[in-house]
C-alpha cells in the first residue's frame, strides 16, 4: 500500500515537472519570436547604423592602456611582506 502511494506521488511530481519544463520552453520560444520581429530592420537601416558606429569609433582617440601585469608580478605583489 505504501509503495503504491509513493508511485502515484512520483508520477504526479514527474508530470508537474514536465509541464513546467514545457511551459518554460514555450515562453522562451515566444520571447525569441517577439524579439526577432521587434529587431526586424530593413537592410538600409542596418547599413546606416553600421556606418554611424564606424564613424563614432574612428572619431574617439585610442588611449594606451597600461600593460597587463603578468601572473608572477601579481603573485609577488600579493604575497610580498612590504605592504
């Protein structure tokens, strides 16, 4: 008798879990579909946006960043006694 109740409960949880997975998948598919339609640009719009980005990127000066420290330099700094 106890085994039968356990089996029914397991089937119920399995069905609920599968329904949850299906619901999440369906919601994700709807979100992706609406995002695609929202971002459906004409080719001319895409080209204009790319030209604008390229112009902005060329207008900003390149700043020389400090060279990245090597792993050994970071370890020496971390474990040095002189802090």
